[in-house]
């Protein structure tokens, strides 16, 4: 069995102070994908750089206290790739890939467009350059799992207040149509949704800090493991861990009937 966990930390040092590390240590994960580190390598403690029993790889943003992704893996990878576009999004630390035998796992952090029109334009630019990347990844013929904060709720079932969010970043028609292309045209699989087609509120992975979103479970499902069909078909169970809060996101855990090598 192969266990992959994805979690947007909303700051690795913040999540560490909320005991994410002891929880991760109990999970027996084979791969952990982290997003939104909000840190540079010199900011990371020895335990962050070398988690017990695992190797850690990070792709930090050039801007301090911003973005950044990481991958922890129990098996030493044959290859590690930082970044995908050689431009503005690599500078923001949004893509990190590890190759583990027949499988590649990618930690991905899509831009959020909610803070300003400028950031929404950046998000659209990301979608424009990342769709061909996803096509190229499919063409490699490998099994691949892309874990991360995609910052898009795909369907109405994926967020509580879908009617009032139809003109808001994260649920815009153009963003949702982009994800539909990823699934229907390029053949990628939304692993959680394939396992649980009707899962609604239990599938949410993010809650706004405004109002009482967490208390009232006014959530969004924006964290996904999106995979090639072979490994997706090997998924046996998935869950969102909500018993503790390490971040404004919750960890997404998927178990695959798969051996990495």
C-alpha cells in the first residue's frame, strides 16, 4: 500500500507550532506533499529539513514569507525537478516533482486570485501555461500523482455556498472549465471524487478565516490528488483529516494499492 498525503500548511513554521509534525509522524505516509511553506531554506529547522525516516525536498519562492512547496519521501527518489516554466511561477515556488520508480509525485500550488484583479490575471496565466504541461506529463507514459492546492472548486458539490460564489475567484466558470478540460480532454482523474462521487461537506479541505466558516463547515474542496488513470484506479480509500487543525486547510490522505518501485 502507498499512502500519499497533501497539505497546504499556510506557513510551515505556523503549522509546526500547531503540532503538524507529530501527527505526520504517526501517519506512516510514503510521500507527503506540502504547499505554501512561506519560508526560505535557512528558515527551516533540522527536523523540517530531515523528517524522521524520510527525505525532504523543497522549492521555495524567491519572495520571503511567500508560497513554496515541498515533498517528503520515504524512498530515495531517482530524480527531483524544481519548477516547470522557467519564469514567473518558478520564482514563486509552485512545482516540485520526485520520481519514484514507475511513479512520479508532484507537489503543486496554484496561485490564488482572490486578493486582487492582478493576482487573478496571474492565475489565468498559470492555467494557460500549465495545461500544456499537464498534456506533456500525460505523454510521458508514466504514472503520476499531482497533489496540491489547486485553488479551484470544480463542481457545485465542492463548496457550501456555490450560488453566491459563481463570480468569485476559485469558482469562476473559466477556472471550472479548465479543470473539466484536465479531466475530460487530457484524461487525468480526480482521485477523491472517483472514489466518492457524492461526497459533499465531508470532502471540504479549506475554510475561510472569516465569519465562522470552520465552525459552520462553510468549506471548499480545493485540495486534490489528480492522477493518471493507472494509479488512480489503484486508489482504495481517501479521507480529509479534521480532528486537529494545522492550517486553514486540512490534510488529504489517499491510500493506493501500489508499490513505488
